């Protein structure tokens, strides 16, 4: 190869080290870029022509290529922004870029990009866009089943509309009733026979085990019954209705039988409490039969359904007329002996809710985007997929710490990936201290190659001077 070959080798070394310097410079410049993946430099040799064995060959020239570090995760740091997201493990967020503004709304490109830059925030249209201008994509979720409605991710858009009210349909009830209730009537009567049961009057108005409780007999009823708990339900327009329940044990000849009532203040008929129905227990304390009152129906030993609950003039008789069900469930209503004399283990819960204003969104570990509302409700809106590739080192880098798929990277797989961490972002994986260490080596190697050129030049001068 000779002196000219030495100069060529040195020049190739200068070019290679220049490329390494360029990568180092870009890494340092992006050391604070969210989700940035640094580029390292790999050097390869080119063998010059010569003999068939190494003894007759020379080392040849070199060239530099960039080496991706996509698989090397940057540090994850916490953030106060609830929409910031980080990926712990493999995968990329699926994003796209804006295309145009049509009729005041943003349209998007058909091309998908992939990024680990998770500094997303909601814009004025409800899209989640990161600081590089990429819009997050996700699978829409069915509001009823919570399952994804398709297999192609869409640009994620969060509606800030209020959540409509939902009428209560079910009151889930659990309680244990004492065989001998310690009512005010029982205590003041020194436990005389039968005084633990409902006090009745001939009327008019009539108070017996089959009627509602007229306002006239409110005090007598409350003194001969026990509290059964309370809950809040909602009618079709979201108006809250406070439902207070009471139990009264039925007098003889009934055995182990109780009446269930709900308070109905302000009732047009003058009733203080409406009778829901009666429950008869067997000797073991389990529910044997349910018998519904007028305006209600019973379903086996599991529930009462009341056609219309009205409290202070507010009614549940909304669209559909399905009524409100008080559901006991299996073994949730019992009559076991206790030392309390009151209803124990009482749990009263109801579905339904009032209308709520949009408060914000949060993302859980499964990647679901959940909207929260002022009525304490949450709604799962989207599921964020993570894209993985068979050869992610072959992804094409594009502006904004993002990548595009190529023919050698493989198609994106949206079924795997790591986990999503909310209120966090992944920092650049470029470390300044490491880059400066590489910079020192690169600078010295570049200087050494220049010395080769200088030495070769001096040797050529010496050869030329031989003919003088």
C-alpha cells in the first residue's frame, strides 16, 4: 500500500472520528431531551488488497457506523403532571403528527410514529400531545363492557363534557336481625311478652302488620322498630333521594317474621313510612320467604323491587319504570342470635349517581385512560398500546425523539411491551460524563490520525529530495 495508502488510511480515520464526534455532539445536545436514545459509534476495518495470508497484508482503512441504543432505558423520574407517562420495559407509544386544520379541527397524518417521549398534555381539543408535537393513539373502550372496540389505534381525544346522571336501580343490602329486638317499647316494658314486636292500633287510621305507617303513629312505630341503615339513591335526572330503612318484628301468630319499611316524609297520602314487604326466617336464621307489599314485588328469597320510591316529593318513577331493587343476595340477610338487640353487620350500598363535571384524567398501570368526574365516578375511555419490534435497532429516527418503522425493523406488535407509569417521564439515556469520556478518546484518535498524515508527508518529501 505504501505511503499513499497510509495517507488514505489516516484520512479514513479522520472521517470515522469526525462521525463519532458528531454522534457525541448530538448526544450531549439531547442529554435533557425526554425519551431521547443516544447514538453510539461502531468502527469497522476495510482490508486492503494483498496476499492470501496475513503476513502479506496490511491493516487497511476504517469506517464508522452509528449504533442504536433503543433497548437501553433512560432514568425514570416522577412528575407533578398527571398526563406525563413513562414506559418501564420494552415498547413505544404509538403517535402521529397533525396534518391540517379543517373547519376548526385538527386532522392527522396516516403515518404512525413511535416514541418514548411521554411528556403528554391535553390540548384545547382534548388530544394528548407531547412537547415534540406528536399525538398519542389508543384503543377506544366500550363504556358498557370496558373492552376495546377495535384493533386499530385511534388518535386519543378526551371529551370534557359532563357525565350524565344515572338512575339508581339496585340497593345492595346486608344485615343480621336479632331474634329479640331491643326496641324502646321492649326496654320500657321490662320485657313483657310480645312487647318486642310492632305496636298496633285499630284506628282509624289503622296500624297493623300489613299497612303503611301513618304520620299519626310515627312515634309509636319508631319506638317498636329498629334501624336498618340508610343510603342515597338517584332518580333519572340525578336528584338525590335519601332512603332510610327500618325493621319491625311482626306480632303473633307470625313467627320469626319482620316487616321492612322506608321513610317517606312529606308523602301525599300522609304516610311516614312505606311498607316494602315481610321477611320470614326459618329456625336456622336463614330467609325462608319474602312477601311483597302493595307497589312492590318479591323475587324468591333474594330481593324486593319497589315500583316507585318517593321521599319529600322526589320520585324514582323515571323512564322505563323498572323500579328500585333491594337485593339481599345469598346469606346476606339473616336472623342470628346476638347480644346487641339491634341490626348488626349492616351494609347498604346503591348504584346510580348524580351528573358530574369533568375533572381530569389519569392513566393506570394497565395503560387505561380514566376520566374522573365531580360525582366521584370514573370512566375508562381508552387503552394505550405499546408497540414492540423484532429489530427495533433498525427503526428510522425522525425529529422529536421519535421513530418510523422500516422494512428491516418489522411490523409493530401492539400486544406486548412493558408497563406504563403515570406521573413520570423517561429521561434521555445520554450521560454527559460518559459522552465527555468518549470525547477525549475521539479527540486523541483524531489528533493521532493527523500525525500519520504529517509523517507521511515528511516521508514523501524525503523521497522527493533523493533526486536533488
